[in-house]
C-alpha cells in the first residue's frame, strides 16, 4: 500500500504537473481560441466584404477590362492618329517640298521656255534675215549676164579697137598716099611755077632786051634790081632754113615723145601688174611683206638670206613632236593658209600683233634690270609663231613641239562682238546693272580703266594658291599705266595672265618652298614652275621674239542653250636667242617696215592711175605735135618755093646786069628777039595754063590730103576712144567677174549661214517644243503638287483634329480606366484583407492545432498516467474527490472542442474557406487560360513558322520563275555615232552585257514577259558625246591637267509596249574594256571621267596589257584621258623625217604632258573662256 500510494502519489504529482501544463495549454488554447475567434470575426467581416467585393471585383474587373480595352483602343487610336498625323505631316512636308520643287521646276521650265521662245524669235529673225540674204544671192543670172555682157562688150571693144586701129592704119596709108601725091603735085606746081617764072623772066628779059634796043639801058636800075633780088633770095633762104630747123626740132620732139610714150606704156604695164598683184592674198600676207623687204634691200645679203630661210619655213614640211603634247606626228605647216583673211599670216593680223610686241618690251622695261633688254623681232620667230598659231587654231590646241625655242600660247573664245567687249559688258552690268550692246560706245579709255583691269585679273585668281584679294600682288599702279600706255586690247589681254597673274603667284610665294607649303591646295593647282612659266619666258634673257594670232569661227551654244558663232582667237609668242643668219630688228624698225609695205600697197593704185593719166597726156601731146609737124612741113615747102623763085629772080637780074655790062647798046637782033619773045609768050601762056591746071590739081589733092588728115585724126580719136573703151570694158568685165565671184562666195556663205540658221531655228523650235512640253508637264506637276499639297494640308488639319480627339478620348478613357482600376484596387485590397484574415485565421488555426497537438500529447500522457493509476483508482477513489472533479472537468474540456461548440464561427470559417477556394479556383482557371493562350500562341507561332517556310518556298519558286523568265530576255548592244567631236574614237567593248538586266523592275518585266510582251534591252555605245558634256568634261580635264583622248557615251535603252525609256543606273555594274595599244607609252597614266547628273567622277581603271578594264553602274558621258611623266628634252627643227631628241638643261615653264589650262573668264550667256598654255623653254615638248 505504501509503495502504491507512493507510486500513486508520484503519479498524482506527475498528473498534477501534467494537469498544470494542461491548464497552461488550455489557457494558451483559450487565448488562441480567442485569437481564432477574433480572426473568425474578422474573417466573417472580411468574408462579407469579400463576398460583396468579389461580386464588385468581378464586375469591376469586367469594367476595368472594358475600360482597359477602351483605353487600349483609344491609345491605339491615338497612336494611329499620331501615325496618321505624322504621315500626314510627312506627306505634307513631302508634298510641300514636291510643290516647291515643282514650282522651281515650273519657274525654271517657264524661264527656259521664255528663253527658248525668245531664242525661237531671235533665230527666226536670223533665219528670215538669212533667207532674205540667201534670196539676194539666189539668182546669179543677172550677174552672169553682166559678166557675159561685159565680156561680150570687152571682146567687141577689142574687136572695135582692132578694127579702129586697122582703119587708122588704112587711113594713115591713104594719108601718106595723099601726102605723097600732094608733095608730088606741089613739086609739079613748083616746077610749073618755076617754068612760068622762068618764062615770065625770060619774057621780061626779052622785053627788056627788046626795049634796050630802042632805049638806053639803065645800068644803075638793073644793079639795084639785082641787089634786091639777092636780098630777097637771102631772106627766102633764111626763112627756109628757120622753117626747116623748126620742122627738124618738131620731128626730133616727135621721136623723143614716141620713145617717152613707149617707156610710159611699159611703166603703165608694170604699175598695172603691181596694182593687180597688190590685191592678191599673197601680197596681203607675211610672205608678200617679206618679198617686198627683200626687193627693197637686195644689196643686204644677210637680210636676203634671213628672208629666204624664213620663206622656206613655210614650204618645208615641219612635223609635230609625236612624244609631245599632241602625241601625233602631223605636218603642221599645212594649216597655214597664206594671206587668208583670218589666217595668222594675214597682213592685218601681223600689224595688230605689233601691240603684243610693244607690251612685251614694256613689261620687260618695267623691271629696270639691265640684264633684261628689249627683245628684237626676227623673221624666223614671226614665222614660227604664225605656223604654231595656225596649227593650234585649225587642228589641235597645244604645243606642237616642232620648232626650237620657248613658247607661250593661249586662246580666248567670245560670242558675237569680241571677247574684251563681252567681258566689259558683264563688268558694267555687275557694277552698274546696265547692259551695253554697242561696242562703239566703249572707248579705249573704258578698257584702260584700272578698275576694269583689276576686275579682269581678279576673276582668274581661283587656283595656284590665289584668291581675288591678291589682285594687288599681280598689278600695281605702274602696271596699270603700262596697259594704259600700250592699250588694253584683245591683243594685249593675254599678258594680264601670262605676266600679272603669275607675278601675283611669285609675289605671294617668293620661293618654291613657300608655294609647296601653302594651305588649301586644289587639284587644279600647278607646280611652281608651271604656275610662273609664262612670266619666266617673258622676263628671260632671250634676244628675239615673234608673235601671231588667228581667229577661228566655231558654232556653239552657251549655258542657256542659245546658239552662237563663237570666235576663237589663238595666240602664240615665240622666244629665241640666235636668228639663223643673225638678222633681227627693233620693234619700231619692224613696225616701220610694215608701214612702208602698207604704204607701197596703198600707192600701187594711185601710181597706176597717175601713170595712165600721164600716158594719155603724152598721147595727146603726140597728136598735137604731129599736126604741128604737118604744118611745118607745109611751111618748109612754101619757103623752099620762095627760095627757088628768089633764085630765078637773082639769076635773071645777074644775067641782065651781065648783059648790060657786055652789050652796052642794042643789036640788030630785034626781029629775032621779038620772034623769040612771041615764042616765050606762047610758052608762058602754056606754062601758066599748066600751072593753073597743076595748082587746081594741087588744091584738089591738098583738099583730099586735108580730108585724109582729118579722117586719120578722127580715126586716131576713135582709136583712143576704143582704147579707153577696151580699158573701161576690161575694168567692167573684171569688176563683173569679181562681183560674180564675190556673189558666189557670198552665196555660199549665205547658203551656209541659211543652213546654219535653219538648223539653229529648227533646233530652237525643237527646244521650244521640248521646253513647252516640259513647261506643260511641269505646270501639270506643279498643279498636281499644289493640289496634293492642299490635300495633304487638309489631311494634316484633319489628322490634327483626329489626333486631338483621340488624345481627348485616350485621356478620358485613361481617367475612366484609372477610376475603375482604383475601384478594382480597393476591391482587390478588400480581397487582400480577406486573404490577410484567412492568413491570420490560418495562423491562429495553426496555433490551435499546435496547442491541440500539445494538448493531445498531454492527454496521451494523462491517459497513460490514468492507465497507470487505474489500479489505484479504486483505492484512492474515496480519498480523491478533488481529483475526480478535476478529472470530470478535464473530461468535459477534453470532450467538447471549441470548434464543435462554436458552430457559427465554424460556419464562417467554412464560408471563408469556400471563398478562398473559389479564388484559388479562379486563379487556377486563369492559369489554365493563360497556359491555353500560351499553347495557342505556340500554335500560332508554329503556324507562322510554317507560313514563313511556305513563303520561302513560294518566294524561291517565284525567283526561280523570274530567273527562268529573265533567262529568255536577251540584252543586245549597239554602236552609234551621233556627234562629230574631233577626238580619237577608241574601241569600247562590253564584257558583262547581261548585267544590264539588274537595272530593270523585275516584277514589272516579269509580268510583261509572262503576258508575252515584246521587250528590248540595249546597251548603247556612242563613239562621241554631246557638245555640252564635252565642254564640261574637257574643262574639268584641263583643270586637272588631263589630256583628252576620247569622248564617248554609254546608255541603256528599254523598249516596252509603253514606249522607250532609259536606264541610268544598275544594281550590278557592267564591265567594259578599251583597247589602248596605239596610245601606250612609258610613264603614261590613263584616267576615265564620268559626267552623271551634273557630277564628274573619276572611275577606277585596271590595265591588263594593252587593255583598260572598268566597271560602271551609271550611264552618261565619259572622257578617257591621260597624263605623262614630264620630260626635259629639246628638239631641233623638224624636216620631212621624224625629229630626233637631244638632252639639254632646261628651265621648266610648264609640262608638255599636262594641259596646264587656266579658266580665266567664263560668261554663261556669251560662252566665253580664256585658256592659257605654255611650254618648256628651249624645248619642243
């Protein structure tokens, strides 16, 4: 009992402790149940709230989703509106740009059309004038008739002259015959007079003798009569001698006059020949001038040799250097057309070039350097300059390399009225906004204006390290005075660039190092020696020089497309040291020789006319003298008759005196005397009758002679008239022939001008039509662009309204969404409160569970204790009431679970659990929906992958079909030659012809091919390019020292049912090749320039042997050129064989392989350019 009690007590103690713990746990459990109760209360509240919130949350979630959808749609609508607005604004911007571009294009097209319209009007005027001029020269019938008539008149005049002379000769023979007959009749009359006189004297003597027989003879009277007779005889003899002397003087004068006339006729013929020769082309040339100087200085052997050598230069076949700038072996003397109007050898051009010689020495003198002496002029250097200027103008611009010595060359292009005038027009317009159209209104003082000189110089300061502000470095006040002194003209202008421009370089960069170290270098810049080479030539220690220029008309158009006849003036100045025969002269002496020759030419006509007048005077004098001789011959005859009569009287008187002296008294012969007297009287009567008959006959013969003299003189007058008529008709015939020839020349020129003007007018009409079509097109485009812009602006306005409305809608929807989201958030928060309550309930439940587990553990232990004490239960039952009560209380607590006792809390719990489980279910459903959406997305993605794969398959099939269709599309090539450009037409071959297809619209072409439409694709190689492109490419080449070799055009033509179009670019370039075997030389580099859409590019070239390879994806105009490595060689004057080369030390003034061209003036409307070149001193290259 004691042990059991002990055990019981121990167990009871243990039970007590356990029960204490149980009480503690029950207290804790009570607290936990209180917590659980509170949690249940909150859970109930939360459940209620959650129930309401869940309903609201579901509705609100729908509302939020709806608001979200509306907000999303509004956002999308806003984004769409924004995109539409952006697009509308971009479209508006594009359309505005397009409208502005269209407006500019329309304005430009309108301006172009107005210009073309004006050009049509101007070309039509020019054409009408050309037609008018051509019509003037349309019919040469009148002129031919004039020539025929003049020739007929001339031949008739010659015939009349011959007949007149023949008639004059006949009349002279008749006159001689009549004169001889008169002389014979006069002799007979004289003899008859002598006979009468003798018979009268004899009769008188007989009568005196008879009278003396009957009267005393008066000896004194007889003596007086004898003396009187002797005096009369002496007087008659003196008169005869005087008349005969006058006759001989007149005859001598006549002989002398005949000689003088013969000499004068020779002189007239010589002067006539001289006059006719003075009008020939050769006479008005450098050659005619040299021949004149040679004739005037025939005794100067040095001068004669120098002239002969110079004349031979024009006859020799001189060739260009094939390794020089020309790269050709060409006879250059063939381009000199001696004496032609615009040839460098014409006398007019030679006289004008004096200004260039004077300018040269003026510039040299300005240096005040004793080593820089005035240059002299040599005939050889003048000839060299003439030959090279002509070769440059008529064949190819550049140093020919054919003649020894230094050289400066240049050319200037001008349209219309002279380069300097055109430049002054633009200067005046830029300065005063005034256009000048009359060259006569611009004086030399205007050209000498310092401001104009500086304007001309500064306009060229665009390279070689110069800018416009460097003008004062090139020309100062003294330099301006030099041009004012000599005159700034078309002939001194080159020196502004040869000298002053390069002096600016020299001043700004005194040394080559300064020049090489300059900043802002350009591709067009030259090396230092090239940039100052002209200046070096002008100031070098040469001894002689020669200058020349040639004017060459060329047809062209300016930047506005207006046709012009450009006048290109090519200048050449030569420099050397040693004339071949040592003959040279000062510029003044050379000018004086030219003036003397011009005076000689001017005087040939005057001398010829004066000599003709003098010959006519001598002929008239001869005629007068012949009349005087005839009169004096008659006088001599009369005086001779008087002498004879006086002799008879003197003889009779002498006989009478002698008889008186002898007889002293009459004789018995009275009868005989009377008989004889009768016989003498009969003889006297017969003699008088004979004399009367002879005198009558003499009068008749004299009358006939006078008539013959009159007829002869009249015929001489007729001969003179015929001579004058022959000269007049010859002059008229020559004038008519000259007029006809001039007419034919003018006719050819008028016809050529007419064709030119017709072409210009036709081209102007075409350009006008093209411009009008372009204007109409541009106007349509402009209207369309304006409409598009207006529509785009309306769209922008509408888009802005839509965007603002969308923004409002988005904002409203956002506010609604925010409000719904806020409400949903509150509901979610309520749901979260439920979750929190559930969590707290769960925590409380967990605590209850733990406590219940602990309680259960204690109960198990109590049960064990109870089981242990079962045996003691009976023994201690009576003594342990307290235990029993406790046990009863314990069992009561143990048997009634709080949860079972609190059914209301349990129900709330169950409801909360149901809500929770429903929420979990919703989440699970959402997760299932999400996973299903993922599966759908995966399915759609797989479908997308499959669709993409299908697209790739179909794309490949489509591309294969395209390739199949394109395989049947053939690409051809074609060679054309539309333009006439003086270049080397090289052979350009197309290597990858089919690449031309890469520029086509494949879908469009495939559709056309599929529909079996005929399509042509051609790659066209034109051997030349149009003149505008050639001009731009050549100027670019000049600026970059590239020698042009060949201009050509590449284009691609597409012909479809819609018409012909051009393809200007490809995605795959075509490969081309050019054969250059004929143009290869050591040190030569080739360049290919392409002009496309106004941009010039240098295309890469690959050289394979004799072939250049290049690829090209843009199709326009091209220039193939080259550069050579500079050489330092000299070349003696070329003969009929190729020249040889010798090494020598030179001072470089340029590079024979570069195109050292400087663009000095380029005026768009007049198309003017001034390009300068120079060559190495003492070198032909």
